[in-house]
C-alpha cells in the first residue's frame, strides 16, 4: 500500500512541468555582436554598388585626363581675357648645342628651379576640359551655399559684382604719392604743373550695393591715409611741402552713385563713360577751365553685352551684362591717335575691333599700351597734356582731348624717362591718374624718377 502511494507520488512529480529557465541578461557585447553582424550583411550587399561607383569615378578621371592631351590647347581665354598656360617645358629656350646649354646653366633649368612643377599645375588648371562650365558651376554652388561670393567677388545688390579689397597696402599708396610729389617738384622747375588724381574702385564707389554687415571700414583706410597725407604736404613751410595738385575722385563719384547715377560698371572694375565724364568735370573745375556740358554729347550705345573682369572672375553667369557707351561730340573724328608700340593709327579715339571681343573696354584708345598720342588734325596751337595713367585713363582721354593734345603713357610698360618726354614734347601740364587698386597693389609711380 505504502509502495503504491510512493510510486503514485513519484509519477505525479515526474509528470509535472519543470520550472521555466530564467532569461539570460543581454550585455553590451551582445549588442555589439549584433551590430557588427548587421554591418557585415549591409557591407556585403553594398560591395557591388561601391565597385560600380569607383569604376565610374576612375573612368571619369581617366577620360578628363586623356582629353587634356587630345583636345588642342587654347592659347587665350576670351572669358577671362588672359593668356593660358601652354605645355610646360623642362628647360628654357636656348640657341646652342647641349654643351653650350650646360655651360650656360640652361640644361633642365626649369625642372631644377621648380618652375616646371608650377607650370604643370597651371597647365592642368588652364587647359582642363570644360573649364568655363566648371567655373560657372562653382559660382552657382558658392551662392547656393549662401556664401555670397566666389573667387573674392562679392555678389551685391542690383546685380553688382564687387571685387574684395580686404588687405590694402597703405605703404604703397603713400610711396606712390611721395614719388609723384617729388616728380612734381622737378617739373615745377620747368614751369609744368602736375596733378595727382585718385579714382575709386567699384567697391569704394558702390559701397551702398554691398551686403549688410560687410566690413566697410577696411575700404576707408587707404583713402583716409591718402587724404591726410596729401593735406600735410600742402601745409606751407612743411618739410614735405609740394605744389602738386591733389584730387580725390572717389567722393564725387560716390555721391553720384548714391544718387542713382550709373557711374561704375556692374560687372567690371572700371568706371562707365558717364563716370569718366564726371571725373573730367571735376578736373576742369580744379584747373579753372570750363567743361563741356553733358548735353553737348551724343550718347552712342556700342554694346549691350559687355561682361567685365569681375563677371569673368565670379563665374556668376546669370548676372545681366552691362551697356557700354561712347560720348560723341562734333568733330571727334578730326583727331589722329597713334599707338607708338606698334605704329597703329586711328581716326578718333576708338578701336572698334575690340567691340567684337570680350575685352570691349579696350576699344577706348585701343587698350593697354606703353605710349599713345592723340592730336587734333590741323590745329598746332593747342596745349599739350601728358597723361600718366592706368586703364581708368582710357575712357577719360576722349574728354581731355577736346581741350589738349595728349601724350599718354602707362608706367607698367613705358620704360623711358617721363620727365624727358614731358620736356621734349613741350607739355604744358601733367596729369597722374590711377585708381586705388593700382595705388595699393604696387609702387608703380616710383618709376617717375627714372631718368
């Protein structure tokens, strides 16, 4: 009986379910293992697409690299208005055999000097296929990223493209002024008065077109320094006293711009023909002469598709072009303009061949040259003016020619004595005119001391 009861109890116990096992607690290692397993599964699935992307990328690079050597090199960029880097050479040009080249230090000289490596970088940059397209694409991208500028060109209000001028070299400004004052003192001994005129940059004149919060104080520094320095040199009895006349052309043109006048191109770094006219009026006032009224001119629109240097640098292709004008007056073709660099001769003041090119501004007096003269036909009794200028003087020259026969030089290219030219040609007056960019970038007017 007892045995049966015991067996019965054991049978009941054996039939009862075992207690549930306590779940294992998850650890950080478990989670890490699961994440790693997931990554491996994803990586396995992405290998095919990665290989495809890599193959396409390498093919793209290979094709572009090959095209650089297949497509003929361009010598000149119409869009950027500059010569492009040609195929780099390991050594300089030299007339002579190998032994003579070695003795002259011309054997692989560009390679050892590092010029070859630098030229290779410039070559790939300048000859890159579809370069103009990618420059434009970069401009769009920079603006889309809300940077507000590209290649140091600021996108301003009303479509103005303003080249940044953040680090003006004020020492160069003062050196240029002092060299001009020394030249003026030498000219005074010959009875020839000298005027120093400073023209504003677009970013100076169209300051109201800049974006809000732009640090304009840096724009004022070179002007403040120049105006203060000029004032000190006109104090009678001072050690630096000079009789040289000084004219700040920034202030009047800035006032005209703020009043709504188009005195500077939106896409270029020069003043418009109207801006040049206003500068001419200021000069006439300073010299006690009567300027032609603006009503005396017939405005000829010579291009409504002018894109200037700022547009070419910015890559902002959507900006509308500028309109270029000539201010014509009666008898303005009765002048002979001679470019002494190459002997070219023109009737009047314009080389209209440039109107078919990108650099349309060079249609004024045929662009940058060392030495140009403009004389009125059949009139030998006119005063003669020596105009020492940068490119801002090009569109000013036709206005000055109404009153003077002109001797025009650019010290970047003219390598003979300026004072000798003034004396030999019988100049009655000298005008030195440069824009603030020229005055801050180099002490070019120091070449006035060349004898």
